[in-house]
């Protein structure tokens, strides 16, 4: 077992003894026995090569032939196991190695390496899948130029694709077979290799780059789904233009291809010139995709495209540097979506995701730095910390440097490292050098795990007209890191005056304050602002300028003032969330004590004002009206969590808000109901739907039969997926019996459409009712469920575990036992998807003692099982540690 082996450590990095300059691949495709011939031009890279020992890694790899410089290698010169090919006496001079392997793509349920999805051959190589195709120096610092020849029967695979540009294709005379050859001139690591072969539909378009080159664009999908690819194509062209406009980055091949497949472990993959996507992030039309789906398609298409520069042209030296491409590329896709849509609403959505996914990781047993320093299984480090916190770190760099110096730093990074495998140090040095600043303290953001806690206290001196703001920062202990140092944390802020506008100040002492940003660098810092005309309401961490928890001693009245008047829309939303969270935490304690919770009437009034404020965009108003989730509340409570009490408190507050605002909600619903309007996926239209659907959802919290009828009518009257799903979702989440008729109707309407049925599976799995676990078990045998498809698994079991707080965390432990049984079975077929789902156990120590004990015993049962995959063993071991 790999996890019993020594872990990989950043400090142990050594350049490879040999490297590979060119790779020529020949795939002869056949379902059970594909033959791959890899011809590698190898040369010594370090002094170590003189020892003549060449080690190429494999993974379940089957060797069929081996030649060195054209001569078959005698058996005594090498040893081959499924994991390793070792050649002794390798020349200390350039040589050619020809390796022949055989692959059963049909039997590959791990979906790493070469596999088949609905009959189409496809590959997934990041991080360590290429070794499942051939023995290789499968590490990102070995950059080679690839030429790929693919041969298959014309009937099975009329479409033959690989990285780069097409160079040759044709029939193989006298057979029913044909071939194609692709050449990628840009040196790349093996994880960016891809090939696809199958019978697929296609849409085509083109893009003229800023230097005037015409690039052919193609999106392939299952036949019959071509019409659903239009939005993805549009998003691709906008991404290409945006990267030119904002970063000066142009596409570099003659063709850019996207292939949508239905069996995929993650979202998508940025293989050079040949992105392979989970079809859920390509296909969209009004009848089958929600507004959120459209936004996700746009964001993921952009993300993978942006990797062409941040990840492909400049790649990672080793897997510890993963955030170098992922954090940066997430930052870039977030900025793209902000420019395409509403910046404020996008920021709120991104921070919600960060707080929902990354904060619990950072606060639990799986916490690790943005750049980890040790791993057993790299697949388990494609985490919210590497991605989302990694993006926040780039965002802080921009805040600290300002937009001009940030851009200069990016330019210098490309200038210095294009064509290289780089490190986080290379990246940060580019900014330090371009802007002439010292970023050594900032580097701690990459090495210290844990969400910093910032405590702020303000005091106004009426006579002296000074405002003292004291700030402390502490970074909590995390696995393997007990001592932490203070970090350079940018806090964007304003001092709100009585009329709601920010007040100026004449001077500030105690720290660097520039362009509305406090540069917090010490553990304790007190800033004294002078010339402050009136008692300010401090608006701190505007735009969520750092990924921290902020605790501020601020009154309800001041928070209400922020909700009404803060010029920063993010903090307006944050103030409403903070008020609601205070109420929900107090309400949970009341529930536990068996008392009726009190609701703050001023909060209800403030929400009513936001609801009716026509100067605010509807999407923003919808965000303010959406209370913190049950998981958010659990995270804030942090210990002895009782999910039933949280759920009851949240229901009580929603009920009070809905009753308090019922008339206004009804009027707003009516005003937003524009009958007959054709669907458009733009942000403005989506925002109006979001507000109307949020209003409907709140109205259902009144529990009245009128509201239930309204939801049923909403379903019948819907002319797009967003509205239809909103009605079923609201009834399901309210746990109302009427949900059954809509869930069944929804299933029947979309029978046979797997991606839409995932929404149905997800709704079934997240109903907060005691019968849900049995329903989930029953659905595992439903014909619409496919036991080996990651999308189906995540929709049903993944959302049960991650998004059904009360039922996964049933007091009797049945939810935990179910997940353990499920994981033990799935682990035999798909370890990556298994370990991903098990992450739902990460906050088990924060549960009340009864649930905690039951979760622990389920985890221990998994840990004790024989033959666990390295992925699952690693997650379970760390979760229990
Ligand atoms: N780079 C891929 C993720 C690969 C995950 C491998 N386990 C998608 C992305 O982040 O763009
Ligand atoms: Zn990525």
C-alpha cells in the first residue's frame, strides 16, 4: 500500500537524472486490448545519470515490448512490474527507448489513464494517469514535444483527436481502419497529454487572435447534443478575448478542441489544445440547465482555457506547487466572471463557496497549507485550500500591490518562465521584483495552514476627534504546525460617517494605511486615525480582502446601519449575514435548551427594505435574503454541534421573516412575474429569476396552503429549468409532502436525460426528513442511477453526505454507517471519487458526543478494511488523526 510507504516531501525535491525531449506515441485502439508504442528520446539530465539506472513509473501497466536504440533489450537488462520499469546500464548519452504496452480501456473504472466513456476512448492524465498508458518519467518537470498517431476502425471511431495541430490523416488501405497524426510543438509535462477517439457530434467556430491568426474552435459531444454546446462556444470565445484584453495573452495553436464526456472524475481538464470536460460543464439549454449551470459552464470553460498560459505554457516544477497553476487560474476565472456578470454578486458567491468548503477544511483534520509540504496521495490535494484559498492569496497580492504593479508582476512572470516548470517562489519573486517590494512575509500565506482570526476593537474619542482601531491576528494550530507567525494581511476598510458616506481622516499612526487598505503585519497593531469628524462605524474587510475570520465588537444598531448604508456591497451583505448568524446561534442554543427562540424585529425590517430597494440589483437582493446555511451555522458554532437544533433554529428564523414580510414578498413575487418573457441566460435576467425564486422559497417558510399552491403553480408555469427546479427544490427542502408529486413529475419529464436526473437525485437526497436515507438506498437500485458514473454518485450519495446536514448526521449514526458501506464498495472501482465523498466526515470532531462517537466508529471501520486504495486510506487516516 502506497500510504504505508514514505510520504513525498517538498524538501526532498531533486531534478530527474534523465529527461525526455520528444515522445512519439502510436495508439492502435481496440476495446479490450489497445496497443501503445511510446518512442522516447531520452538524455542524461544530472550527474546521477552516470550511474546508468533509469527508473520509469507505471501503474497497473502491462509491458509487451522494449527496445533501446532500436534493439530489443535482453531480459537481464531490465525489470518490469506493474508499478516500475527499471533499466540498468542506461547510456550516459542521448538514446531512444521504445516501449510497447497493452491496455484494457473497457476495464478501467478508475477513470485515470485510457478509458472508455459511452464507447468513446478518452484519457485523463493529471496528476499521475499517464503512467497507466506507458512507463514514463511521469512528473511535471519533464517537458517533452509530443507527436501522437491514433489508429482505429472507422465505424467505432470516426473522430481521432490528440494534443496540438493535426498533421496527417487517412485510411489504412485494405482494412476498415483509419488513422490521424497530431503534433504539439509546445513542450509539456505528461499530465497534459490527451487523446480522444469515438463517434461524436461536433460544433465548429473560429476566433481571430489579437495578432490576426485564425484559430479553429471545435466542441465535440454525444450525437444529438450539439445544440446544447452553443453557450460553451460563446463562453470560449469571450474567454479568449478577455485573456488578450486583460492579460495580453494570446492562444498559440491553430486549433482549440473541447470534448464533453459523461464519465469524468472531476469538472474538466486543461490538456494542451484538447480540453476534456465533464459534459455537465459544457451542455446547457434553457429547458435542461439552470442559471447556475450556465454560470458554471462559463466559469469552467474559462478556467480550462486560461490554463493554457497559467499551467501549460508555465507549468509546475512538482505537485507541491499545484496552487501555482490552480490558485492563479481560479483567480483568473473569477475575474473573468466578475467582468461578464456582476462583480459584487460574484464576490459574494465566491466567498460563500470559500467559507462553505475551505474554512471547514482549514479548521479540521485535513488542514494543509496552500502549498502543502508533504503528501501520500496527490489526488487528495486538489482541494478548496489549493484552489480557492490559493486564488485568495493571488487576490491579496493584487490588493497589496495595486492593479498596475500586479499586471507588471504577471508580465514579468510570463517573460521569465514561459516554457518552464516553475515554483511558487518564481511566481512571488516576479511581483517582488516588478514592484520593488519585499514579499517575504507574504510568503507565509503559502506555508501556514489555518484560517487566521482577526479581532478588531474600535474606540472613538469625541474630544480629540481620534479613532483608535486595535487589531490582533492569530493563526490557529493545524496538523503538523503548532507555531505560527503573523502574516501580511490586507484589510480594505472605510470609516462610515453618520450619513453613510465614508469619512476622511487627516493622519494615521501605528501602521501602513494606503488607498483604503490597512496593511496588518504584526500580531497586535493599534491604528490611530486623527481628524475623524464623528463616531465612525468601521467597515472592515471590504470585498473580503483576506481569507480570514473577523470578529468585531459591533452593535446590532451599527450592523443594521451597514446593511442599509455601506458603500461596499459585499459588506452590506456580510452585515446582514452577521446579524442573521448571531440570531441563528442564539436560536440554536434556545432549541437545545427547549425554549422558543426570540427573533430580532429590526433584522426582519432591514431585510424587507433590501427586498424592496429598487436601486439594488435583484441578484444582490436575493443573496442578502438567503440566510446562512445549516452547515455555515455548524461551522460558526464549532463544537458540540447538534444539526437538528440548528435546522430547527433556521426554520424558526425563516418562518419569522416570511410571516413578517409576507405581504411584501407577495407583492415582489407578483412584480417579478413577467409572463411569457423568453429565456436569456444573462446576469440581469438570471438575477430577476433568483430574486423571484428566493421570494417563493421564503414564502414557503410560512407553511400555509396558499404558499404550497403557489409553489405548485410556479412549477406548472415555469418555462425554463431554473424556475422549474426552484419550485421542486423549495418544496423538497421544506420537507413538505407535496414534494412527492413534483419530484415524480420532474423525473418523468426528464426520463433518459442523465444530467437533468442528477438534479432530481440531488433533490431526493437532500430532503431533510427521516425517510430520506431509505429513499437514497432505494435510488441506488433505480434504473436512472448508474453505479459507476461519478456524476450520478456525487448527485445521490455525495449530496446526501455533503448537503443533508440532519440526515447524514442522524443521531442514530445510520447516515455514517451507510456512507462507510458505500465507500468500501466504491473504493474497489473508483478510489478518487470515494475519497472525495469521504471528505464529508472532516468535521466529525465538532459534533456533539453521541454523533461524534458514531462518526468515529464508522471511520474506524473503513480504516480497518483490507485492501483500501491509497486515496481512501490517506483521507481516512488523516481524518482520524
Ligand atoms: N487540472 C484539473 C484537475 C485535475 C485533477 C486530478 N485529480 C482541472 C482543473 O483544475 O482545471
Ligand atoms: Zn484548474
